[in-house]
């Protein structure tokens, strides 16, 4: 478990007094009680008088579908979440170095490792985008003036 996860867990324990010992901690009062599509507790505030946020309220399902059609890629994709977790780790690392809990030398090495991970995530994104563009280009070439073989001739 990372330091950021421990910190969130400890904070959650403070915010969920009376939570069951054998189950997951209850969300903070006023926080949505639903899980995100990635299985994590939703962090959005619950609507007044309800236990869920606007996004998880079933009465908003049709509006959510319309918004999803109009929108693009989810802002909370696994890659985005991974970057967010790395940012949390780096913030915690900076705080630990500042407070003397981690030596600057160790902090520097950990920062370099995080930067390497960030570059790898970025490279994965670029490869995925390139593959998507190639597929779209092949489809467009196939539609225009018959087959792409005729266009090349």
C-alpha cells in the first residue's frame, strides 16, 4: 500500500466513525455512497436529501446518456487515475522530504522513478492514438473512390 493510500485510508477511518470493522469503510457524511465504474468509492458530494451524487442518481440517467454521447473520453480513465495517483505520491514525497522523513537522495531517486512511469504512460497513450488514427485513415481510404488499391494505381 502506498503512502498516499495509507493517508487516505487513515483519513477515511477518521471520517467514518462507527464503520464496520470487517467491511469497507463507510463514505464520509455528505459523500456519494456509490462506486465509480472502476470500483472506487465516488468522491463527489451527495445531493441534498439523497445518498448519491448527480452522476449516480438514477433519475438523471437519460441526461447522463445525452452528456456521454456529446462528450469524449472519460476524464477518469485508468491512465488518468494512474497519473492522479502518481501526483498524490509525488506530493506526499515532497512533504516527506520537506519534513525530514525521507532523505533528499531517496526522494530524488523516487522522483526519477515516478517520472519514468509518467513517460511510459505517455508513450502508451501516443501508441494508442497512433493505432486509432491508422484505423480511421484505413477506413477513410477504403470509403473514398472505391478501394485503396485503385487509389494507389
